[in-house]
C-alpha cells in the first residue's frame, strides 16, 4: 500500500526498452531499432542492407518478364487497309499472322502466328478482339496504360453494322502497335 509518505515507484520502464518514459518528449517512446531504414533494408545513407540481393516479389501478384525478343515491323495503316480491299480481305490473314508472330517472338507470350491464322480462318470475328488484347498487353508488361484492349474489338463487331466500326478498330489497334515498335527503336515501314 502506498501512502503520501511512502517512496514513489516508477510505473513505466526506462525509455531504452521502447516504452514511454519521463525523458521521452510528450510521453512518446523513441523509435525502435532499425526505424530509420528505407524500404527493403536500405540504410539512410543509400546503402543496401541486403548486399545486392534482388527485391522480393509481391505474393499473389503475377509479374511479367520484360520483353527480350526482336522488335517488330512498323506497318503503314493506310497501305494495309488498301491491301485489304485489293486482295478482297485475304491480306487480313497475312496481317494477323505477321503481327501475332512478331508479338510472340518479342515477348515469348501470346498465341503466335500459326494459331492466330487458324483462329482467323475458323472463327474470323474473334481475331480482332485477340489482336487488340495482345497489343494492349505489350504496353501493360512495360507498366504503361493500355491504349487498346479486347474491348476495342467491339468497334469491329458489332461496329461493322455502322460501316465505319472496323476502320476505327484497325486504325486504333495498328497505330498502337506501330507506336509500341517505334518506342523500341523500330524505323522504316514494311508491308510484308
């Protein structure tokens, strides 16, 4: 029992244990050891605490490898559209094969040219959705906003009922693909 004449005992442990004490300003405890470190073990002076080890991945988050393959060709939008008309649509199969094959070689992911050609022959209306989606994924893998996606394929179908829909789809998708290749240093154009 404590009375007015009995000695007072400190009710809190000393400040070095991380608990509030009389010497801590405003009753707050000093920061715990290692509090001044930056993220992933980086010291305040910029030195890494993990001796060059790679940054750990985020659990449950799928990470794409950066594309390492060859850069694709730039295809002029107007000339490709002219070839579609002159060949009565046959050039579309060549275009699907070439673009899907280049993206597959560049990223190591995707359906590739042969499968894109088979899909175009058997299920023709699916390929515009696939192409726009894969072009969008090229940007996403680099951490950029996708200029086109599978939803862009809606310009092709049912957009074909307003007649200009397929043109809008092709211009958006081909320009996004050309811009991607240009950003990687592609110069000049090709039809084949």
